[in-house]
């Protein structure tokens, strides 16, 4: 799969996530609330990246020590954290769209 095809799939997931979060939680009532939601998702994504780094260091140490019995477990941990991180980053992108859409909805309501 090429990068453009992957981006298209991810963009669809972002849109579905945004739609779901608006359906379940409504629009952000203010820019401050929208920012807080966005920051929460960014923090969660950063946490997953930190865990990937920790597991990568453990894998590197196992490779240097020829502890091949550890490789599968460590690689699986990195993979799972990468999947979790990808999900969090999709939520970051969805919160960006929710931020913009919430603002548009508030502005259209204020102009009536």
C-alpha cells in the first residue's frame, strides 16, 4: 500500500472519529474547551511514543546481549504501542477537526 492510499484510509478514520465524538459528546462550547480536548489527545499520543522508545531500548539491549528469546515479546510490545499511538494520533486529528467545526457552529449561531 502506498502512502497516499494509507493517508486516505486514515483520513476516513479521522472523519469517523470526529463524527462519533460530536455525536456522543457534542461540540466544544468554547475554544478553551476545544483546546483542552486536543491537548488531552496529544498527551495520550506522546505517552504512547514514550512507551515505544522504552520498549525499543529494551529490544536494543536484548539484541546487543544476543537474548533472542526476548525479541518476539519486545517487538510485539512496540507494535502494540505503535497501534495505540496511531489510534491516539487519529484522535488528535479528529479533535483538530472538531475544534474547527465547533467554532464554525458557534459563529453561525452567534450571527443569527
